[in-house]
């Protein structure tokens, strides 16, 4: 059978019947049918229907059917064009890379994609330059005005500096600086203490000149102002109630004393904070006592009332005289 001049004895119709197929079937159907029949009739198979003669007939029929299908495909030009189109069509997996750009082989598509990226980058650079130039031209008027003002300031300062330098040189040429006190002596740059670092001295001098005060000094000033305000407010409240106090006025005075005690408690917290930051132990403060402050307010009130009564008596004596 392997000789080139071998010709099968089966007819085309008989071959289809042997393969249990009908004319017009596909190539896959032919192959599947041949595979199933070979499993049944092949001599080496373990099937009970194995027969070498039947297998030879099946194989001859298979070859005849394949030749018939090949002849039909050559005679049908439409199918041939369709096969050519299918073979050259792009596969779906090609669009998963290179952003779907280009056609052809992967290397050709890679070159096309690189060129596409270059073109896209060039367009983006041109757009950026256009936007930048547009923003520069839009603000050109303001920038020009600012440049003119800045140049005028620079010219004025340079002119003043040159004028001052010329005046100094002229005075030095006349000898105006020869009779200055302390000529030829070292300058006293620092304080009386030679142990202070020059940088520390200059920093302290700059801070003092600009009104800087340490935190503990500010806290001390705040505490003193607060206690003076509280003392004045409680004396004023006591003067409003009068003498002697009624039952309602005594209740009101009790509420005033409670609020005064709360204010003293808050002030003592500030005193604690002050004692934590003060650098000298002798500068620390003690807590304010609510009872002592109330007693002090009463004494102040009595002194004020006595002065008022003395002034009234003097006025009465003056009227009688």
C-alpha cells in the first residue's frame, strides 16, 4: 500500500458508507469516524471485532474521502479566499499588548508601537510648551510692571549707598574723624563680663532690643495683674452690698465668695506653672489663700468706709462754719 502507484479499490460513495458518513461532512467528522473504526477493527486492538481485512478497507475508504475533500476545497474558490483571510487575520491575543497598535508579526508591531509612543510624546511636549507660553504672555503685563518697580528700588538704594560712601570719604579726607574720642583704642563690643560668649551676647542684645521677655517674667506679670484685679473686684462687690447686709445680700455675698475661691484656685495653678519654669528658687511664689484674701478685702472695705465717713464729717463741719 505504501507504493506510489497504489490505487484504492473503493469508490467514493462506498468509502463514505464504510466510514458510516454522508457526503458533505466536515474533515473533523471524517477523522473522528476513522479513529473510532480503527479502535474496533485494528489487529493490535483488544477489541473482539478486530479484523485486518476490514481495517484495510476502512483505511482505504479514509484515504479516498480525504482526497475527495481536498479536491472539493480546490474547486471552491470562495472557501479558499476565506481560508486565506483567516490565516492572515489578527488574533485576539495580539491586542493584549502594545495598546492594540500595529499589525503584522510581534517584532513589526513592537516597532510600530515605539514610533507611536514617540509621536505621542512629541505632541504632549508641544501642548505643554503652548500652555506655558500662553501663561507667560497672559501675565507679561504684570511681570513687566513688577520688574520696573524692582529696578527703580535697586537704583534708588544704590544711589543712596554711593552718596553715603562719597560723604564718608570726603569727611575722612578733610580730617573730620581725626579728633574722635577713643581713637586708636579697641572697641567695646561686649558687656562688662569677659566670660560671656560674643554670639550669646549679640543674640541677647537683639532679643532685648526687640522687646523679648522670658516666659517666667510674663507669667509673673500676669499673676500679679490677676490677683490685683480679683482684689479690686471683691472690694467693689462688697461696697455694692452696703452695711449692714440683709439676708438676701448675705446669700449674694456667699455666692461672690464661692466664685472668688474658684478664681483663686485657678490662679494657684498658674503659680505652679510659674514655679516650674522660673530659673531662680528665690523667685518662686507661694499659693494665695482664700481666707486671707477675704480678710484683706474686709479690711480694705472698712478702711474705705472710714475714709468716706471722715470726709463726710469734714464737709459737715465746713458747712457749719
